[in-house]
């Protein structure tokens, strides 16, 4: 293997490592601070809330809880949040 081939292999490997690190670092995760911003947001029930299920809000699926049963497909408003569980009410 020539010197230029070794240098090329090192540069290629380094580039691959950088790309993998960037991809791993950019994985989307819900931030705890986002929950406060959800108060008042409108969402769509994905799995029936009885009393818990899931709601789609701004393209993210959230665990949700309601005081009464809310069927899939209904629109809801976020009225509270604790950790990663949101409280909703029907609109």
C-alpha cells in the first residue's frame, strides 16, 4: 500500500467517523422544557384516551391523559404537563 493510499484511507475513515457522530448527536429527543410550551397546543388523539393514550402534537407523539374517555381522531387541547405525560381536554 502506497503512502497516498494510506492517507486516503485515513481521511475516508475520519470523514465516516465525523458523519456518524453528527447523525448520532442529531437524533431528536423530547426536552423537558418543551412541555411548558405545549400548554394550549392543539393535538389529535392517536389512541383512545381511557384515561391514558397517545396524542399527536406538532408532529410528535405524546403520552396523554384525560379525565374522560376521548376517542381516536378527536381534537384535544393541552391543559397541563408533568414529566412526559400531558393532560388534555376535548375541544
